[in-house]
């Protein structure tokens, strides 16, 4: 399959009822990074990621992948902070995205069992997925996103509602994906998590991309007073 990245945003704006939610934004996203979208509440992180994934209609500007949009969407996954489980077993939840892509039932079952083992939920394969705990559901949501080996995964505050233990499990999965070169774009306002995971940072403020660069340079030498204030905890 042809690579869908880089992704290029030009003059992207999303407006609703006369209010600008994000934009104008110009941005380029390359393959192989774990990019953390950082910023205070309401900065536009979710809107930006939804726009990049095609869930949010643009008011103006354009978003282009290296391949036609339909093919690009097929190579992507989106994990939200409120994982929605189908009212079926954990096994069927993991099989579903593979089935949509034409994988045989037998092959999909093997892959589902392999992923259930990786997220330490083999014992729950036959359980109804909606009855799992919040942390377990989020691990399933992540496994369900990764099982198709997407080129690009968006994660919107995936640990927002999780305790320390579940957060660590999710971070371990994300680091493993980062280390095999999967391209990940994740929003958070948890600075500790951003420092642990990011290779690049997009810092958003009031709907605009305020600063972007490698994680090392952003955390060690932020360029703007606002980024310095955010890192000190003065903008929340
Ligand atoms: N559908 C919508 N209609 C109107 N306003 C919206 C809509 N979606 C989001 N907003 C507003 O757009 C702004 C950006 O919201 P967004 O959720 O993208 O920010 P965020 O950085 O992800 O915030 P948080 O960290 O709180 O999740 C906020 O002011 C929000 O209230």
C-alpha cells in the first residue's frame, strides 16, 4: 500500500455559529512520530484531530494526504476518550475491524486472541465488552484500532478517565507502537505523559498552533512566553 503521509493542512479553519473553533492552521505531519497535541482546555485539540481524521467539516482551507482521501482514511484509526464497545463479546469487538476489511473469520480470530493476550485480557475474550472496566475498555479500544496495523492513529485524551495503573498500560502499548515506527497523534493536557511519550509536540492555544517542533526542543527551550507559562503550569 502506498504511504498516505505526509499530511498537509493549509489555512484550515473550523467555525461554528460565527465562532472560530480552530484556525487558520498550516501544518505538516510526517510519518514515524508520536506527536502530542498539547494545550489547555478548549484550545482546539479535539477539533484539530477530528478535522485531520475527516470527522469535522472544514469551514475553509484544505487537508491533503499523499493518496486520495478515501484510501488515507482506510489506513487510519481514531481512539476517543470515551471508548464505545459493541454489545458483543470482547473477541467480536476485536474481530470487527478485521471483518470490515475482508479478513477471514479464522485469521481474525487468531489475531483477536493474540491482541487479547497482549492487553492481558485473554480470560475475558468471551465476556460482554460493555461490562469491562473503563481501563479495560480503553485497552480494547486501542487494540481494536491497532489490530488492522493502521499507518496513522489519532488518540484523543485516551487516558483522561483512567487510574495510574491503566494509564501505564496504555502508555506501554503506545511506546511499543512508537518504537516500531507507527505514526501516532495524541492529545493530552497531562504534561508528564507528554514528556514520557512525545517525539514531536504541537502546542495549541485559542484554536491556533502556537508552537511546534521536536519534543526535546519544546520541553527544553520553548520559544514563546505562552509555552513557557504552560510548561510552568501558569496556563491550564
Ligand atoms: N460542535 C461544536 N459547536 C460549537 N462549539 C464547539 C463544538 N465543538 C467544540 N466547540 C468549542 O470549540 C473549542 C475547542 O474545543 P476542543 O474540544 O477542540 O478543545 P480541546 O483543546 O480538545 O479541549 P479539552 O482539552 O477540554 O478537550 C471550545 O471552545 C469548544 O467549546
